[in-house]
């Protein structure tokens, strides 16, 4: 898997277990490790990995969102910078999904445009009765 995706998440479709993944991990920033089937969007196991520590995520239909939340919070609690390869992705998560205000933040025009295009459509589907 490319380092770009490993900096954000890693999906293993084979029988690799988390201990094997930890033994080969070279990332210093937290990322999401999932074992499952990407075609069927089924998650068998989910962890947030930071260096050689794996934090298990409750296996539920919302496992990826829980892992995303934990991984995001780890960055902030530990005062870690987002990996440069995926900084725009994390900025989208931070400002688009989690709703942090833009005040004084360095957010690219591309991320702002993406949030402006996607989030109103998402909100319309989530809350169809609201204007």
C-alpha cells in the first residue's frame, strides 16, 4: 500500500493480523488500520495505530467513523502535525465533517471548495426536512 494511504488509513484484505502490521509499521503519526473486504465494505477488525501501539475500535457498523474520530483526536491531544501527504484530507475531515470554524486557519481553497460543494448535499440527505 502506498505511503500516502498508510498515513491516513490502511485496508488489509488478507489474513494479516494487527501484530504483523505493527512489526512492519514505520509511520510516526496515527492512522487507521482495517482488516476487511473493501468491495463489500465489511470491517472485520479496526484499530488506530500509532507507532507500535494499536488501539482497538469497537466492531460495529460505525467502526470506520469511530476510528476516524479517535485518530483525529490523537493528532490533537498529542499535538502531532498531519502528514503532509494527507494534510488536505485531514483538513476536510476537521472542517467539513467535524465542523471546526475556519477562523484564522490555514485551509486551502481546494478544501474549502470541496466542503462547500459536498457538505450542503450531505446535510440535505441527512436532514431532508430542513432548508
